[in-house]
């Protein structure tokens, strides 16, 4: 159920989540399954997506603005539900708000290593994520000596953001980006962008049933809940998720209807607020 709610008081003691677009709904869904009583506030920065094709300064600026909005709306913990924003901006967020807990998403190299039988692991991610110093440190820490095949999936996040994950454009891009990984004989593929789980069925089909896909949404939710518990989340209550977008409200409505099975309130972030924040 979705409800447009332009005027509503800010929830208290909630978990804030932001992403460059609608893909962070996968993390929101995992959070709601584990803590149905905690208020959730989500921002899809669809008006500026995808981050993976933006420069670092732009991503950091957007991350700062979105975090400020979530804190204003009552979030006590922030989940950066975007691999690119985590790689590029999370340290800037922690510096700006040292008293706030931040949870980021990163390609799941550690669980991929545990699942691999032949030591050949593929990573599907944006160019920005794969080029980041944070990812290089992650690979050096967890995948040294491993045959790591990195696949920058140019255009895939944008195609998923625009609409139908079952459409011809998405299926064509998946086929194109998966082909080198399949040729390399990987037996595990890490989905290193929160958009990609929405195309997981096509990715799995293109790779074959014997290849394991790694999605970290549930692990991120568990980490956020652990930290929220330490912050004393408060008494249980009925909670409707608050969803904001800097893009088209109808696009967020379609995505939430497709991917979420709990009540949400939909809101636009006015262009003037985005420009002047």
C-alpha cells in the first residue's frame, strides 16, 4: 500500500537509508523484515542517478545533503545503501557527523571467498566502485592471491533505475556484462551494486545455475540492527516507511509497489530544497 503524504511530522529514532535511486529498496526490505517496528526513512536520489557515472566531488556533495535531510527527519542511524556512495563518501559523512552511526554497503568479497570452489570470483559493480581506494583496500584485505575478475557494468544501473527489470534493455546489458565472467569460469559472482539484485534472475540465467550470486543486503540490515540496538531503539510501535525521491514520484511508486510488501508513504523532495540545501 502506498500513500502520498506531503505533510507529516518527522518520525523519531528511525533508521535512515539513502541510495542514488530506487535500488536501496532491497536494503529497506531486509531492514523491515528484521525490525518491523522501527521507523524507516528512505531517500532515492533518482534525480541525480546513477552515482557510478559521476565524479567523486558530486557524490560526496549529494551524500552530505541526503544525510542532513535524513537526520532532520529523525534518523539516528544512516545506511548508505549504495556501493559507490559508500566507497567515495562514507568517510566524509563520518567526519561531518562523528556522533552518528553509519553503515555502508560493500561488495561481499569475504562471503564470496567462502562460497568459491575454484578461487575464480567475479565482481559486477560500477566503474566508480571498482576504481575506488576503498574497494582496492577491500580486495587487498580479503582477496589477495585470488583470481578476481572485475566487471564494470556500464549502463546497467541506469537501465534498472529507469524501469522494467525484465525489459529488453536490461536483459541485453546483463548478457553483455556477464559474458566475460562466464568465459573466465567464475563460480561465484558478487553483486557489487544495490541495483543489480533486481536483475538477479537474468544474471543467474546468463551465468548458469552452478554459479553462486552474493548479495549483501541482509548482512547490511543485520549490521544496522546491531548498531541500532546499542543506541536503544526504544519501544516497539507500528511504523510506516517514509519514502522520498528527488526524481519522479511515479517511478518510486512503481518500484515500491513492485518490491515492497509493507505500507509506505511517498514524498517528493522539492527541487528548490535540493538546489538550496
